[in-house]
């Protein structure tokens, strides 16, 4: 209670409504008063509410059912096409790019990987801070379809899948992993209670103790059944028992996280399968069985937890020694899906022979037993195999083949060719789900353009710099002073932390300034040399959010006068990013030399876009981009209203400092290289004197190399966008 005034001040500054609804007291009594009726609807002792509940006894039993063997009589090629189209296997770009994956500037590994940004990452990784290389890894495990055949197996496999996903991150030991278990079941329905009991026992009392892994947190949803009446009949539907595992672990070095991107620039390489299913190749409840409307008899299971432990330790050792180029776990869709997803990410072909995996090609290629595929240099293959043998994995490790430069995917079984298609053809099949979803939800023309890009001649992301990103041009000024920098934000803005660090690293004193501080007069812009309007989701990022922010300046005399005076001072500079870019463009009447700026409106795709895009720095007077002209490099993009729209007869071209280019270096006029549809790829502008710069992308989120979803191997600590912030410090002097 003694902190209530402080709490109230924080809420008022953040424009956060609050209400005092009561107080906590020592007396164990719950009292709820109603001022309107002048009574107490609730007036009871707490022991009555939280007293010892009666013990619940549930009686249940297992209900046997027929489990017919799978009847599969199709070619591998036909099966592959069907499996790649199954939503649980297919490309999910349509879901991923509509969520902001670069916010905080601490994301070291997101779903998209490689120069072509394909969504096949096994693990998510964040940095612990803005300066070190320690971090945290997160991965999911879920094998719900298996519960239809064997509920405990589905639970064990969910844990196993989460662990194989985490193997891509450098983790000190298996015991460092912690799990969150989300249980879902239709309690009381048929034998679901018995199956739930069996699965909880298998996971919580048997498997995890054997692995030395704790489950400190979780939740449950026990009402996964619905009942209704239709045509005079009672109907009901129940979801199968489901365990969703979220695994967390500390990461020793976020720079060493592996991805599924196959490398064709490392000389001859080999692909090795570590088969944790020991050749059983059970197909029950697999993606293959689902696409042929069957269930099967026997499903995969984690039969040997100790083998999983040894695999984890071996992969960690090999990664630590730099012997793994790429890795991907075997899960939905089986081994063949694992292999082609790696080829999609690396834009390369495959030469694979599965003769060592048994006579049943369908089982070998589509079984979803636990496993890992590693890419290693051919010169290192013997050392890798020796390490796997020492870990007791040698008998179940198979060298399957290698990559190809011509993008042909060739799968053989001895002398018999099972699949021979191009990487692009298979990737388009895999991407049809995203195409259809985007066409229905977004601008269908954009969906078609992205789909066509899969088979285009595309060299992928690259970096061509006109400067050395490791050169700290601001270093001579760091011991002189730290000029005050206003890190300006509005309700809902969430990009201020990474922005503050970027300017701090460049040599400024970053000061948190909320718009409410300016409106109430507690902060004056007279005290600052620089101002940056941050991005995020101001006003909930509803349509015109940046314009709403601008109106709080234009229609408030104190704030209008302060901003106008600040912009007119010749010793100041300003930067607007994302929402901040939209805001500054809408107060351009206060900014000298900004009359040529456009408005920013809804993206051409009609959707929020979170992407990595290529941009080119143009020759302009912007003080923040000096020495960077001519550079082409990736940058994080995250906005819903970034399309530049010119009005009042103003033509595009004047004051443009930054534009989107495609991976060949041409002005981007197609989606997704131009993620918002701006004319001539325009995405950054500057005032006539260069003191005010606005841009839609987020340079503050990629100032470190490790923050970039893709980066060249030769980049060191600093990413190239750090130069923008150092330029500001040099200009201030």
C-alpha cells in the first residue's frame, strides 16, 4: 500500500488503466463488498474455501480396439507428394511471417534459416543480453496422432522430439533441460482416463527420471470433448489425448547453433543418419498413414532412453569440435521429409542411397522414429563415425549420400531409383498449403509472386559492403562525453530496449522518454542532442497507428512547439523507425526539408510482414548513412503499414536514402523482396539537410552479427548496421 502512489505514477505515465479492488490482510477471511447494494455478497472464512477437498476416485478401464496393418501399395514418389502437402508437414510460411520474430533484438535463431529464409529451424534461441553470447534455447515436441495407437508412446515421443530439436543448440548437458508439459484429454470419455494415467506415469515417473530431466511446470485441459444435437440426435466429438512438450535449456554460445541449411560451399560432404529407432521403422499414425486414411498397427516409440542420451552427448561433442555443418531431426514426414527440407534450405540437390536401411523403402523413408541427420565434411566423416561408434551409436548410424550442385533430388535403393525430381519442384509441392492460405487471406498476387520465386534463379541473401563493420569510428568520442539521446516511445511501442542499447553502444546516454513525459511537461526536448521515435505496436498497431501518434503532437500546443523547436535546432538529429517512421512522416510540416516525404499505408500484401529483406544504401545527405552508400545487406523488417504513398503531386525519388533490392541487386518490385509494395522499393528517406532520417526496417535489431537470421561466415562481432549509430555519434562530435 505504501507504494501505491509510485504504482499510480507509473500507470499514468504508461497510460495504463488500473483500479484498486481491495487489500490483502493477515486475517484468513474473504470479504467482497458491493457499494451499489450496500451489502457483502461474499463473506466467508478462507479455510471453508480452500479446505481439504474430498479425495476423488475415478474408475476407468482400457478398451481394446482393432489395429489393422497398413495396406500401402504406392510408389515412393507418389507418397512423397502426398506427405509434403499434409499441413503438419507442409511449409508454414503463411503462419510465420505474420508474427514479429526480431523484436527485442535478442533473437539469435528464429524459424527461418539460410540465405533463402526457409522455415525449417529445429530450435528457437535467444541471447541472454546484448553483449555476451550465452542464451536460452526453446523447442517443442508433439506426437498426438500416436496416442490413437499407444498413448504412453505418444508421450515418450513428444519428450524425445523436443530433445532432438534441442540438439541443434550447444547445451552443456542433458540435465540442464527443463520441460513444460501441456496435457489435453477428454476426461471421462471412453478409456481416455486410463490412457492419460498410463501416459503421465510413463513420462513423469519413468522416462524423465531416467533422463535426469525435470518437469517443473505445466498445465492441463481436461475438457477436450464437445456435445451437440443435430437432426434430433445427440452427437459428440473428442480430441485424442495430447501432450505438448516445451523444452528449455541454457545455451553456452548462441553463435554455435546449428541449422538444417545444407552447405555446398564446403567441398565434398556426407549425410549421416543416426537412427534412434534402431531400424524398426514403424509406420503407425505417421504422416504417410494419414494421407492414405489409415492408422496402422505399431507406432514409433522411445524404446531406449539411454541411446537418446548418448546421441545428445555425441552431437554436442561434434558441434563443439566444429565437425557438423548442418543437422535436422527426423519427425513429421519421416527421413525423406527431413532430407528434402534440408535441401530446400540449402537450395541444393541430393544423392541418397537407402540400401543400408532395409528392404522396405516406404518404411525406411517415411517412418517417424526419432533420429538425426548430420551433414559433415567428407574429410571429417571418419572422425564423426568414430565418435558415434564410441557413443554406442555406430551400428545405427548410416552414411546415406551427399549433396549435388544441380538441385536434382535423387533417392535410390541400390540400383533402383525411387525419386528423381528437382529441388524447386518438390519445394513448390511442399509450399502449396502456404500458397492457398495466403491467396485466401492476403493479396493473392503477392502469394503467387512468392510461390514463383521458389523456382527462380535466386542467389539468396548476401552482403556487399562499402565499409568495414568492425571499424569503430565513434571510438575517439567515447571518452569525451555521452550526449543525451531521447529514446521516444508511445503507448504500445516495444522496440525501445534494443534501440537504447544501440545508441548506448555508439556512445550516447540513452534516456527513456514517453510521450506522456512531453505532454505533461516533465521532460523537455531542449535537453537532448538526438531523438529516435521507436517502432513496435503503438496504439495496438491498428490501422493508422503512426498517424494517431502524430496527432498527439500536432494537436497539443506544448508538444508541437517542443518538436518544432527541436527539429529547427541545427545541432540536433532525429531517426524514425517503423511506427516512428510513420509518425515522423505525418508531422513533416514541423521538419525543415521534409515536404517530399510520403505517407505510409497498408502493405500491398494486406498483411503484417516480418521478414529479412535486402536493402541498398543510396547516396543521400543522411548523416546516419554516411560512408555506407552503395552497400547492399540484409535487415529485419516487421510492419503492417510500410508502403510509401505519395500525395499532392509529389513524385518518388527525392530524398530517398534506402530501398529494397532483390537478391540479385535489382530494385525490388515483387513480393517478398519488396515486402510492402513501395514504389521503386523505397523504404528510407531523409530531410534535405540529412539531419532527420526515417525508415521502415529495423537496424537496431541487427547491430550484432548474432542477431541476424542469416549472416556471412566472415562477419565478426558487429553487424554492418552498427555503423548507422556510430555515424550519429561522430556527427555530434
